[in-house]
C-alpha cells in the first residue's frame, strides 16, 4: 500500500524525473479527485444528536442531547476550524491514495490553587489544614489528522478483527522531555536529516525528530509508547479514555477493501493501465504535431523561389530570369518539392479519436459520468442523460455514506470523551445552555 501510495502521489502532483520532461500528460487523476472532492465534501457537516426514545417527559435526555449537539457543532462552525481541515485532509487522502484517518485525544491544562484551611467557628480549631490542589483550567477533545504513512493496524480480514492500532508522531527532544521525562528522553535516538548532496549529518540538527509510536492494544486494554531504536518502552497506561470501542479513532476511510484482507487499494490502481496509455497517446500527438509543418526542398539555381517565401508580401510579383526555361522545367512545381504531411495529419486525427475513447474508458472505470463533469453531447436524448445521472449518483451516494459514517464515528468518540472526562462546569460553559429556556 505504501509503495503504491508513493507512486500515486507522484502521478497526482505530476512530479517528473529528468527523462520524463519531454512527455505530455493529461492529468485526469488530479481533475477526477477535484471533481469528487467538490461533490462529496462541499461544506462542513452538521451533527445531529437525538434521543433513542422520543419520550415527551424525558427532559433530561432531551437537554443532554441539545448540550452535546451544541458542543459538537461548535468546532465545525468556527471560522478557522481544525475539525473541518482535518476531515477535508482525510477525505482527500482517501480519494488519492485510498485511505484517510483521524485521531482523537483528551487534552487538559491545570494550575495549582491554594485551598484555605477549614476553621471551626465555635472553637477556633483547625479542622482541615490548608492545601494546594490542581485545578483544571482548560480541557479539549482534539481531533488530529493522521497521515496515511503514520497509521498502522494489526493484520486482519475485517476492522472488527483488528487487535491494535497505532500512529507515529515525530517529536523533538524538548517534547520528549515534557512528555516522558529527561531520563527516558535521553535514551531515545533522534532521526537526523542529511544535508543535500552529502552523506554527513549535522551534530545539532534543528530538524532532528524521534519516531514515537502510540500503540492501543485492545486485547489487554493498554496503551504503549515506543520509540524506534529505543531500548525500553517509553510508557504504558491502562485504557486512559475508557471508550466503549477502546480505539481513539474510527474505522479509517479505506477504498476497495474486502473480507479477505483489510488493506485499502486506491481507485487509481484499477485504471493505471488506461492512464499510462493515455499519456503515451498524448506524447505521440505532441511529437507528431511538431512534425506536421510545411517544409521542402527547392532548386538552388531558382533564386526567385527562396525570395518568394522569405521576402514577398501580398500582391507582389517576383521576377524570374529566362522565363521560357523556367516554364519548360515545370515552373514552381518543377523547382520545389514538399515533404508530404498527409500521413502525419491522418495519424494525428486517428490518435485524437483514440485519445477520446481512452478518456471515456477511464471515466467508465472510475464511475465519473458526463453529467457529473458538466459535459453532454448535442442531440443526446433526456433519457440517456437521466441514465447517466442515476448511474453516477448511485456510486456517489455510496461514497457519501462512507464519509458520513466516518465523521459520525469520530463525533461519537468525541461525545463520549466529553461525557466521561469533561468537568460539568466546562460542559455548561461551552454549550451556553444557561442562556436557553432549558437553563433550569
């Protein structure tokens, strides 16, 4: 999957090697992804939290649903929304390489607060001494975008059989010390970056990072932090979020998975032969078009022929010495012979027809109908257009269902984190429920 993904990214972004500079491509991969992205995720979604039982007297459940719905939609409604950006990046990864994923975590900030001693007003005795406690000042259920190269899972046939999931995070030395302490951070090797055209690495590389893997194992309900090359496990915790499904991420957006092996496969792979043929056709048309030019040879002794093409303007006559001999030799036709370009032009026309057929074949494989691209043929009956629209919308509706399922599962995990870990004061303040008729 990773090998295919690197190849697809090069094709999608049209990265070329030196020997490919003269090739001519029609980047239908890029245009197809943009069409699908605009149709599948044109604007941020809206969360809908409803009760399982619509009982008229169950006000607690009704207000709880309203509170959760307000908190879930708040992130999408912000002008610069990290949730919207993360969801969009995951969907684009899914459309390009075949997999998109996000990851949720509970982040909390605290501060120390002095609690005064409790004094008995009658006797003046100290019932409880003064103490310093840690008070939560801010808490958040964050959604992180996970790059397709940084998400891992156990081999399985289906997602239900997955035993563990993991993500890779690149951390600096300072981040390691803040998270795991100086003793652990000191044994974690840093991945040094090489200088261009040099095998040596810098001693104090500002881009040095450690590859830390956060592994959630469902079998023993533990979370492990492991760094590549480290001699010890950095940290182990017992189920820190206590989620119903244990994993802090939804099932990834995975393309073309089967019950044989849970491994995504991008749509591009199924049409790669057609894409390569289209590039070859377009390159041939490019070179044949360069060859299709008016060139020829002429009799060197006929000086007027050269002057006629280089110097003559409109309605100008070129004098010729010894006209009788010139006419006897066949005139201009006898002095000039053109390179035949009829075969080249005919080849270009045939290749253009073949290119159109190959383009249509790609759209058929990918399920991109003419109506989805805003293209139609003159004189085409309305029935034919309706059939195309129904065929295209059927596949689009399935893709929309996958996206809705993925986003809904991420929102469910966030809602569970809010209900289990947020302070009641934070929930009341974030939802602004006290400004509604349901304040009581």
